């Protein structure tokens, strides 16, 4: 069966939100060679127990009331509710140090592309940096301080998002 397509998280294998596994999905009772390894917000412990197909078709969210990321930041930025729900309920989430935040641009949620590389951060465009200053109420000096020793998966962490419309790269960040 074809790997599901996630509009807002196009390559969850690459970002490590989905891994190859022989585990059985608790929703469809099938071992489909892939298991979701990102965060799950639900009453039941569903960690590493859902396949990406049951996330894509909304069945995991429907059966367990599960969400995979917090829609708050999208709604707070005026993104349409249907989009925020698609991200929260039918899109693999990602693990961050504290509270993950899904970035948006051009009135839409962005695509998540995992940890930013050192080059992504070092060579961030002026637009990307200006957006980051705006989102974090920060300036160039603060940017220099937090990016100086950046290592993917370290702290601070930088996450790469891409606008689906103007292709701009946005960086989310978090620290331990
Ligand atoms: Zn499943
Ligand atoms: Zn845009």
C-alpha cells in the first residue's frame, strides 16, 4: 500500500516522525512496516502504536481522540480551523524540547521539514531571519547568540518549515 501523503509533513520518514518497524498498529491491527514515533496527545498511551495510514485517514484521531500537535499557534495566527485540525489530527507531529509550534505563512500552515541543518541556520535568508525576529520578538544580536553553536538535535533546536505558497523557509526554535 502506498505510503500516505501528508500535505504538511511531506517526508515523515526523513524527519524521524515515522520509523520502519514490525509493530502492529493498535487501530487497524496490521503490521505495515511503519510506525509513528512522534508525540501523541491522548488519554491512552499510543506512543509507537499507530501506523501512518491511520493518522492520514483520521481514524486514529477519531477512535482515540488523539492529536499529534497543538493547533493553538495556528489558530492564534488566524489560520482556518480546517487547516489547524488537519495538522493536529491527520498529520504526524514532531518531538521538540518543550512545546512544539506549527508555523504558518501566507494564511496556511507550513510544511514541516525536520531539524534545520547547520547550513539552513547559518545561511538563513534575510526574509527567514526577519520572520524569526518578528515571531520571537528578537534582534540580530540575539540571533547570533542562539545560532552560534547550533547543532541539529541539540539545544537550542531549530526546526525547518517551508511555506507551501511563497516557498519561504521559516525556522521554529526551542531549547531544553
Ligand atoms: Zn493503522
Ligand atoms: Zn508564504
